[in-house]
C-alpha cells in the first residue's frame, strides 16, 4: 500500500500490515497533496480511526457509514469520529483513569454524533 485516500476505507489487511509510522506518513501525504495541512496529532487521530475500522470496531464503522448517509463525505466523517476520539484521549492525558475510557462511553458519544451536530461544532 503506497497511497491513502480517505474517500474509501483502506483494505484492512494491507492497512494493518503497515507500520504505524507508515500509516501516519500516508495520511500526511494525502493531506499535504490536498492542501489540507493537519497537525501531527491530527494525523495520529486520523490513523487511529482508520485502525479501528480496519480492526473491525463495528461502532466506528457504522458511525462512519451513518455520517456519510447524513451527507458528510467519508473524509469529513473520519475527522468527526476522530474529534470524539481525541476528546476521550485528551481526558486520559489530563489524568483521567484509563478505566474511564470505556468503549460503552465512546460508543454512546458516537451514537449521538450526527452530521448536523458536527457541522454546528456540537459533537
């Protein structure tokens, strides 16, 4: 795998066969070529979302599909899911107990995420 296009999910086997740094470089290359600079932390979160899809985290894949059906393109949907994920990780980095990052809480937040809320900045 030598290119990444967020408009379509990467082949899970090929994606997961890459080293994490290679995934980040592919996402970075896409954003640079598209003229959409993203901070390194944003690239990492973007990769984390794609990793979850490739690993079969159904809630994440279903949320992306739903957001696309609501009118976001897949790339924007990845960023929307990534925003929720980043907030959960930020909470942990601020001293939150790792046990607090519960998949149920993450899933509940993803269930509430809609294209309309994302566009209003109220995810």
